[in-house]
C-alpha cells in the first residue's frame, strides 16, 4: 500500500505543475533582499528562481534557473552534523549542544553566557562547534564535508567558491566572536583553522537539484537518490530531520512547521533543502531573503507545492 501511494504521488508531480507554481511565485522576489552582510553574496541575481524535485523513485524534475550556482551556506550544517555523529556518536556531541528550537536569529549567541552551550546544531554557534567536533587537523573537516556533499549529490564537480570564502573570512567577526566564546566555555579546542572549516563549508557551491538530492537522502534513511545505501542509517536520518524541523528555518521554524510542516534547511545563499520523510527531496532557490534569512520565493513555492500535494507531516 505504501509503495502504491508513493507511485501515485510520483505521477502527480509533473514539470507543468512545478513550472506553474514557480511562475506564479516569481514576482515575490521584490519583497526580499539579497544578503549583503557577506559582500560577495550581495552580487547574486535577485530574479533567479529554481525548483527541483527528486521523486520517491529517484526521478529528477527541474524547472527555472536550474543551472544557477549559489553557495550552500547553512544547509551544510546538516552534513557536518551527520559526520560528527558518525565519528563520535550523538551523546558525545549533544553533551556540548542542545536539541532546542528557538525564537532567536541564526547568529544569536547570548545563551552561551546563560546556558553555557549552543541551543542546537542549526544555529551558527552550534554549527561552528559541530564542525570543530569532526576529527582531523587543518582543513580535514571541510574536506570530509565536501566529499559527503559530492557523494550525496553524485556530483564530483561541486567545489568551493573561493571568493565567497575569503569574503566570509574577512567579514565574519561575529562568528569569530562566537568561536572564542565556545573556546572560553571549554567546548572547542584548537585554533582558528577550526573556524576556517566552517567558513569553507558554507562557501561550497551547489544548485537547486543538489539540494533536492540532499533532501531525498535524509528523507530515505541516508539512501542516495540512485538507491546507493553506503551510509544507510535510519536513526541518524531521523535525528537530522528532527533538527531540521525544529530549527532548520531559524526563528521562523515554528510558523514554518505549521504552514509547510516538513524537515527543511535554509541558507542565506537563497537555497532551501526539504525532506519529505520516506518519499522525496525538494530543492528551491532564490536569493532574495526575508527578515529571518529565508528565501521569500523559495518559501512561497514550497508552501504552494506542499499544500497542493498534501505533503505536510501533520
């Protein structure tokens, strides 16, 4: 019965339906603002829109500016979380970090003074700690994250945008402050190369299709879109999807759970990766952001698609 439902759902997802939804919502880019606190991000085309779905059967449908590349930014946090837990276990990591959702912005850090540890691995403080928790000296942690993204997407051409990385490193004073607060609290050991790995992982370039493949991977117990089960781990996939659901859209996560109701992770590059548990992956892209740091057009596309297809968990 479950397989029949998946097949029926796959048949309903057509390029025409996706194009209609993307076209309808394109105009809303005017309501957002391209991130410019990292100078290189401010150069993105605010009108570029891409929408990708990897169906339950692994078939990929793309519409819009699907060749447009953008930096993965915070969506890389789910990959870092996977690797850190694989290497050292969930308990060891979560002794230093929380499972909490939040009403605070993605770069909030005041709780490091009150609670003594980050709220969750999706906010910058928790993500910086998570990446630093990955084993290896120098840029080994970054290389592991890049290799995993290439594996999940089956796309060996994925690489860092060196200009964005240097821009992030030069202007990332708040993240640098967070790093030293974490270090002061005894949560991180080592020097700033640990932080450089975080800047580098955020600067990896992807497409909306790559994000849909990442969404599919976690939706299906860490199974790649082509059926490869090298990293199959349903429990780890549950952890990552749970964290995406409660904190993946930052301080909009609660409202997003009500309106879209799916594990999702956004990035200030304009991408959103979505997992539809046990079914499909979705990737959207438009760099014009709302006040929470989430893609305005991306959210509207997801809202329409999820509600038309009845995909919400709730």
